[in-house]
């Protein structure tokens, strides 16, 4: 039943969904036209704002590329591959495979979104190699869909900045004077926990309901799945080479000169700050763990170079989204869109309308921190005026950010790069994940928040 209902949607998405680069170009045009229409900004000023934004997230772009490359290289090490293989051996059918993939992806997303984007896609790839009669795109869609609850987890940028005294993005502190909003009011609040539990139960059931069968299954041969990727990098040369250069390339001691200080700093960080992860810590963790597991410089470098082949789409598109963000922030378009939702809100409906506004804004600003910078200064004081808890307002924005990621291909790029697929291969299923997330988020914000 469910499969017959979903197939037409999949066909429409596959026919009309453009490449993520073209999607980005179209969003830029829409953003420019909306800003010219809804704000007093002149066209030339919009062009300058777009140009300024191009370079606004260069550091972030490099961080994302390093997360992808370091995570991919880590997963290509022999110990990591053995761990992935053990998990991949659990399912025996396509149904059990999608349950394992979706649950693993969501659990990883609750711990750290950077880990989830890479590891879940690699797990889907490994399972597709080992379980016959699996639709590969279906598995990768389940892997990416786990990202839909990242903003409700421990790496939620909005919840973490609200809990950080002195953060320039801590708008709750700015408008209330309360320096830090504890995670008990955001991540561990009943309404957020209810959403997490609902998705952990609902998403595997949704994918079982949508599961392709018979001739609908699109398979890739095991040879296709092995031929591209870092598996080739783990084959270490065993040829005897007595040159000093070759011995240095295989020296564990030399690699340890980098690994040792990295682990010393990581231990100090976690002892001092608790289990707090940010982008830089995740990158260092991936780099240190990958070097340690590969063991030898030559092996690590070979694997890293193989992984670098998947980073092209990210390098091209991230600056372009920075341009969109520049227009949204500097022209005031993000504020205009947010205030429109505020204009017809009541204390009871404000969290839900905040969530809907975040769904829309995230299409143009697909970054939790960037979106919070646009919406936080508008939504927090508006919520306070209506008597709504600032913590609820902040999490409503986080819910919208994470849910809209299922329509916005920006964050799918790392998973698609690992999997070797196109966005249209997974987006139809992700639309259904978006609908489930929107329904559950609306319910918990109305009933429990």
C-alpha cells in the first residue's frame, strides 16, 4: 500500500529535481528577487552583499571538507572497516537493512552530525555490498534521513550557543540577561525528547512502508561499490624497499609525532569542557584517530588522497550558499520573512509558526548557526513579548532547521559523495522523511511545548 502511494512521488522528484549545484543557482536567483521585492535594498547593493557572503563561510567550507576527507579516510582504515563490517553483517534482508541503517544514522546524529553524515553513508554502502536484493539509493536515503534529528542532539549548534555564556550568538542572554540556558530546558526538555523518540520509532517504520520491491529495486553490483572509494587505499605495499625514504614513509614513530600532541589536546579538552564537540574538535578527532588506525604515513596519505576525489561538489557549492546567506542577512530578507510569521502568532501558536518560518529560512541559509544568526534576534524578543519560553523558541528554530534539511540538498553532499549517487536517487524518500518530521514537530510544539 505505502509503496504504491510513494512511487509517483519518487518519479516526480527524479524527473524534476536538479543537480544540487543548479538547485543552489536557482535559490540564489529566488533570494535576489525576494530581497529586491521585499526590502528597500537596491540591486547593486544586493550584488555586493552576495559577493561579501561568498567569502563569509570560507573557514566553514574548509572545515566541512576536512570533516568529509578525515572521516572518509578514518573509515577506510582496517579496524574501522572491520567495525562497519560487523554492523553490516547484522541484516539479512532489505527490511532489516533499512532498520539498521536508519537507527544507526539517527543515533550517530544525536551524538554528532559530522560523524553521522560520513559514517552512515559508509554503512549503507557496506550493507549494499553484502545484502542481496537491496535498493542502494533507498539505503543511502535512510542513512541521510538520520540527519533529521541532529538539532535535537548533543551537537546542536543552537542549543549549545544558548548554553554558552558570552557567545555572540547567545540571543537568549542578550534579551533576558540569563547568561546560560541549561540543556535541561532545550535538548533534555520533554518536548524535544518526545520528538527524538517519535523519530526513532517512526522513521524505520516509514522506510519499511516505502520499501521498493521486485522490479522496483535498483541494484549496484558489488564490483561497482568496491571500484570507487578508499578501499583501494588500504592495500599497503609489501614490496621490500630498503631506501631511507621508504622506511620513513612506513615509520609509525614519525606519524606519532603528530598523533601524540593531538590526543594530548583532545584529552585536555574533554577533561576541561566535558563532552563538548565543535567542528574543530571533530576534525582533530577524525585526523588523530585515522592516523592512529592506519598506523603508517604512506598508508594514511594514500587513503586520504583517494578520499579527496569526493570533495569537489562541496568546494564549489559552499561559497555560493555563503552568497545567499550574505543577501539574507545584510538585506534584512531573513528578518522580513521571520516577522511575517510573527505577525499572526498567538502565545499558543508562536512555537509552531516559528518552526514553519525556520523551515522556509533554512532553504536559503542551510546552516544551523547561520540560520540562528538570522532568526534569533527576531524570534527571541517576539517570543518573550508573547510570553513564550526563549528555550522553546530556540528549539523551534532548531526543529525547522533539521527538518528542512530533507528538502535542501546542501547537507546531502557529503553522503552523496561517499555513496557515489545523485541527489535525485534519494530525494523522493527524503521528502517523506520531511513530512514525518514536520508532523511530529508540529504535534510536540502544540501539545508539549
